[in-house]
C-alpha cells in the first residue's frame, strides 16, 4: 500500500510539471538571457530565497497532499465496494445453492404430500364408510340401550351373599362349630300398568323352608365339595289396579304381606297362597295410615294315595288390622293385631313324613315316639298325640288346634342423634284353641311374650345397631314347624338374643349375634337338667 501511495504521488508531480504551459520564443530568449544572467550571477554570488517563495512552495505541497488524500478516499471506497460486491456475489451464490436444495426438497415434499393426499383421500373414504357403519351401529346400540333402559326401569334386581361362622356351647354336650353361607337373588318387575311379578332363588335344603343357610361340606347333604342346591324361594304376581291404588292382591309364593316377628314365623319362610291388602292414608298429624290385610295360605295339598290321612287339604286364613301413628315430634308407633286360624294343621305337619327329614317327637308320656316322622326341621316341641283319629284310622297329631291372636306394637323414638333412633317392640300372642286335656301337667301352654329393644340404624356407611331381645314361648303357643330356626327350641323355650351390626359400606355389613336359650319347662320336655345353650353367629353380608 505504501508503494502504491508513492507511485501515486510521483504521477501527480509529473502531471503538474506537464501541466505547465509551453514557453514562447520571447520567453525562451528572456529565459536564456535570465539563465545566462543567473549563471553569470551565480558565478559571482548565490541569489537569496524569499519568504514568499517558501510560502508558495508550502501551499503547493498542501494542495498536492489534499489531492493525495482525496485519491486515498476514492481508492478506499472502491475497495469497500469491491468487497461488498464480492460478498453479495458469494451470498447470492449460497442463496442460489440453498434455493436449489430447497427446490429439490420441495419436490420431494410435494411428491410425498401427493402420496399422503392420496392416502388421506383413501382414509377419508374409509372413514366415511366407517362413519356410516358406525352410525348404523350406534342406532342399533341405541335401540339396545333403550331396550335395556326399559327393562331396567321395569325390573329390579336384589339379593345378598352371607358368610357365617357359627359355634355351639352347652354344658353336657360336645362343643361344635361350622361354616355356612347364604345366597339369595331376586327379580321383580312391572308386567303391565296393573300387574307386578317376581321370583327369588335361594340356597338351602328343599326339605327345610325355615333356613337358606348351606353348611360348607355338610356331611349329610353335600360333603366333599359337592355342588350346592339352589331353590325357588318366591314366585308371585301382584295385581294393583291403577284405578284403585289403595288395593292390591297377590298370588303365589311370596314374602310376608303382614307384620309379624320371627318368633312366630321364621324370616326365611315364604308363605304360599293368596293375600289382599287395603291401605288408606290420612292427612292427620297423629293418625297417618290404616291398613287391612287378609291371607289365605295353602299348607298342604294331600294326595289321595297318602296313608293315615283323610283326603282333605290343610290351609290357614287370617286377617290383620294395622295403623301408623305419630305421637308428638319424636315418637312414632305401628300397632297391629292379627288373627289366623289353621285348618287341619295335623295334615300339614304329620300328613307327610317330612321328605325324609329326621325329627324326634315327644308323646303325652314324655318319651320319644319316633323319628323321620312329620315336618319339624327344628324339632317337634309341641304336645303330640300319638293316638289321633283320622277317620277310621289312628295316627299322630297335635294335642291342640291352632288359632293365633297376635298383638304387636312397634315404637321408634328419636333420641336427638339422627343415627341412633331407639326401637322398642312388644308382642303378645295367644293360641285361642290350645287344649290342656292331653298335656303332661294338665295346663294350657298357649302364650308367647316377646320384647326387643335396639339403638341405631343401618342405612349409611358407618351406621351401627345393637340391641337385645327376650322371648317366652310356651309349648303350644304356636306351631313349632314354622317358628324361628336359630333359637334353642321352637317352643317351650325362653330365649335371649344379643346382637350388634356395623355397616361397613352402603351394601356391606359385619354383625355378631349371641343366642342364649333353654327350655321354659324342662318337665314338659322330659329332661332333668336344663343348662343354657349358647349359639354364636359372626356374619359378613354383601347386599345388592
């Protein structure tokens, strides 16, 4: 760069010299004369340099330096422009290469996109077909759902599964324990505007309608993991005319339509026959409801070929009057009175041999008179006459006939704690046709007393209920074959029961019951000792 600057300065000086105007002849002569004079004068002495000459020389140098600086600027600008042009050209080349690459990539993308578009079009076609099929399927599913909803609205399913551990302790007898289960499943539904029908299935033995329990590996009925029987527990139709909602009638095998306690009729027993109910509700602060229920029950239909029985059937008819009262703010009462008359109960109990179910009967002299004789799944504890006349034949029958007069008063008292209502029940039942002529002591044993008190309810998760009951059942107060099957004996018994239930979930409960009972009159039972029998039951129940 420095050499370039020197050459540039030399060129400028040369240009300036060449730019001087040519001398004329006169000037040449003068110059020659002057030169000659100068030379002559130099020979004599050196001419002096003035300040003006120096000034002019400086100005000339400055002017030349300014031109040099201007040329430098021009050269610098040209270099910058050249570099910018080269950079622009390089960038343009890179851009062109990138553009070509992008163009190639775009072509590939376009090709792939075209293929994808074709695939998407095919998928869209498939989707349209699938959507059309799905629409048809959805319509069909909707129809099915509609049918299911209609069925679910018309029918109700219910049932439970219970697992039980049970033990028995009594002085003078071998301790015993067993494991049992219960399975129940029921369906009821609205058959039409005026009719409701249903059925229920339950585990248990066909020969014992007073229990739905099945003992695990029962050595008598189903040992060695054998399959367990399932029986028809209910099958009924109810007519409830829409024009008369206060009236209903039921036929078949059904749940109890009247109020009763398990002391008189076991909770697992479902009667067979007919029932009619009339209900009238009142807009009254005290009297809320009155109801009347009539029943006609078929106890036994006798085959003409049966021995020791006349060709007649056994049945029962009854009526119950009940009501609902609200006494003040905290006390509600449900009183009921029932009357039931049994026609030829001997035929029902002794007319068949109990489908092979073993029973032990006690005659008028207190001795055992037979087994496998009569329907008494929990033992026959009524007074039995072994010389009962059946027409021109002699057989076994009851000492008394049976006509129940039964008063029940159930009370619910609010305690101020919503989850702990107080429930108190009283019952007094009397057999109006009890006979003392054949009893061992010559007395009538015709009455039943029962009281039960509990605190709590079983509606929601975490609820508890605990209570106690006591019953006093004389020998002929009720028919032993239909009474509570878990107590010590069906009749001639005093029975205590202590129970506690905890609602683990909305549909699951855990409970324990202790039965403590013994004979009410040991002499009527023909026993000398009368120790209490203790029966414990631990239950886990799942309901649905």
